[in-house]
C-alpha cells in the first residue's frame, strides 16, 4: 500500500450506527461508527486515509479469472474445428 490521500473531516452527526463526516469541501462521507476512535463525538475532527491496496486487487483479479476459467474452461477462446 503506497501513498494515499488524507482527508480531514468533521463529524457532522450520527445516524444510528453511522457517522456522517463532512469534508472541508462540504462533501459527506458515511462511516460506520465502529471504525471511529473512541470518544469521537459530533464536532470531532478526524482524518480519513484513502489508498489503493494493489496486492489485494491482484489477488481478487486472479480469483475472478480462476472462477471464469472454471465456469467456461481455459480453452473457451479457442475455435473448434
């Protein structure tokens, strides 16, 4: 996992088990309350880091390819004669 963006957000409100985070650009991000630090309340400021996890992406892509090969056969692209 390399780099990533960090977004500073204020906790605007809670709706059940969901926190509504408000970015500096006034965009809302919904976050399960259980993922926030303890003692987080309305008005708290939190940082959200967003980054790609390429290793997991590759694993999922390979899993999808394996499933397709199992369903359609590894030679499904070859023409029959």
